């Protein structure tokens, strides 16, 4: 039996990616929608074979408790609302998939993990890039040792945010600027590919004066992350640079280049090792369908998702340290954290 999801928030991501992606899911389907815009909700319901009874307002959220067919709730709201809705969903005993960044900071994210544990429900952070064959192949290349000792890593994720009114530019709604929104992909995927946690960070942040967009949040963050063996990752994220999404890992005997590295589609992976240069290709897939399916299977099998809430917390710990470093001008040492087991 497929797992029924309630999608909470029908913004751009839900409308353009998630709701359509659920259609091609083998293990999941959309059973209900939660939105403040009733017309929009009903239009989506009609288009996706639901009825108006399947559309709820935020105030009616708790009525999902009566819906046994809604086993999972997918939170797709502005970042500051994630915690409240994750906690409310957990209280109803629903399994929870939550968009990234998990919370507003490490403390907020940890409270979400604790709430789901206390309610005995699963919590997954929606890190779509950890469900693609390209990123797994990059990780395997690094971890198999075929690139030799890894020496350096770099990643850029940027785009231009034009609208000064966007919630993404409001500190109370977003928790930060490009770092928690798109820089997070560089951070999360470097941790994933390296298979280890950074030991320290050092950062610089730019918040230009006189630009209405950046009154509350940074325009750009550059940061270094130190890993074991003297490996350093150099990362940059910006809301005022042309669309860029790259990842490069250079070892003594080979390298991995992804460009684009974090887009929804058309990821391009190049691996160079002592046998030559390869551009592996993979059967068509959808990152969001993979996420829906993975979490649905975890629910059925009672197992922890590959990117649980703890994975969201781990990134927040590093992001908090990045902001602290930018604020103080100091290199911040991170506490060691335990590694997790691989799921395949
Ligand atoms: P959006 O602005 O398009 O949609 C936000 C939704 O929240 C809308 O339905 C809006 O009505 C609702 N909302 C409720 N209260 C609001 C408020 N006070 N201000 C603004 N909107 C409010 O945003 P989005 O791009 O769909 O992002 C939603 C979440 O998804 C964010 O956490 C974001 O980080 C995440 N996201 C993830 C990816 C990914 O690739 N995984 C991509 C885009 C967004």
C-alpha cells in the first residue's frame, strides 16, 4: 500500500516540483493539501484527482489526525515555520518529511528531532541531492580511494534574488541569507561525499549597505571547512551572482567535477582518474520522486531515513559556526560528531 502524504504549503516548490513528482512515485501519493489559499488548493486538488474535502487551511491542520490515509506530512513552508508544523504533525502521530534547512539554527532543529523522537515518529530532512546517482557516484569515487588522497574541495552555489520583499530576505522567516538556503547544498553534499564531518570553519560575510535586498541578511558568505588530513573545502554562496552550482574534489590521482551540481535536473558529473576521463550517464529519475519513495519505504519498513532530522541538525551546527566565525573573525573549532551507517 502506498503512503499518503499531506503537503503543507503550496508555494513554488510544491506546485512546480513536489506535487507533480508524487505522480510518478511507486510508494507514495498526495492524499491532502494544506494551504491558506483555498482557490489554489482546490485547483490543485482538481488537477491531481483529489476532492475539496482533501484541502485544509493551516487552522484546520489538526483535522489531519482524523485522516488515517494521511500517514506522512511534508512541510514546505518558510523556514521559520518548519519547527511549529513538524511539532504539530508529530503530536498527531504523523511521520514527518521537512524541507531544508530543517530549522532556524541548531537548537531549533534539535528540538524538532526531540519532538519526533518523543512522539515515536520518523523525521526526514529533504536533502534531495543525497538521493541522486550522480552524487552517490561522486561519493563512491572519493571513498573508494580511486582519486588517491583527497587534497582539496571547492563549491559555489549562487543565484540572483531580485525581490526585496521575498521571505528569503527576511531574517525572522529565513534565518539567514543564501547560506541556509543554497550554500547549504555545498555544505551538505561536501559532508556527504567526504563521509566525514568538518573539524573547523572560517568564514567571511558580505552585507552591502544601501541595497534594500540585504538589509536583514547577507548577500554572500565565503567559508573554509577543515577536514582530517589537512583537507580544506572552499565554499561560496551568494544571492547576487549569476546561477552557478559547482562542486570539485581533487585528489592526488584524480578528480570529480559536478557542474551543475545542485540543480533539479541535468546534473553533469565528470570523473578523471588514472584510467581517463568519464562522464557517466544514468537512467532518467526525479530527485523529488526518489525522496517521496525513500521516506515511504522507511515508514513501511520502520527504518530511519538516510537523511534523518539529525542530518539537518549537523548542518545547522556548521552553519551556526560559520556565522559565528564571520561575526568574530575567528576560526571556530567544531565538536567531533559520530558517523552514521551507510544505507546501501
Ligand atoms: P514559496 O515562497 O514559493 O512558498 C511558501 C509557502 O508558504 C506558500 O504556500 C505560502 O503561502 C506559505 N506561507 C505561509 N506563511 C507564509 C509567510 N509568512 N510568508 C511567505 N509564505 C508563507 O517558497 P518555496 O520556494 O516553496 O520554499 C518553501 C520551503 O521549501 C523552504 O523551506 C525552502 O527552503 C524549501 N525549498 C527547497 C527546495 C529544494 O530543492 N529542496 C527548493 C525550493 C525551496
